[in-house]
C-alpha cells in the first residue's frame, strides 16, 4: 500500500503540472488529460478499497485479541 500511495502522490503532482500546461482549446489534449485523471481516480478507488479491507482485518484481529486476551510469550 505504501508504494501505491507514493505512486498516487507522484501521479497527482504530474496531473497538477499537466493541468497548468493544458491547452484547453485542443480537444485531444483535453481528452488525454481527462484520461489521466480517470486513471488516477481509479487508482485512488483501488487504494481506498484495499485500505478498507486491511482496516477491517485489523479490526477483526483486535476484536479477537480482546475476546481471548493478549498473547503472552
């Protein structure tokens, strides 16, 4: 997940830079930029889903530890 977060942040910076340089009068450039944004949004949705799945697993694990007590070594 950390690598995906780093990739997402780098992509967000690139998109912001591309937004500043975007030729709004060029439909192909706008379409290309929008495709980049859509790809980035899909990555963010994937990261969010994976984070929620991980957090659910942690919550279940913590609930089980609470139920049986903390392991003693």
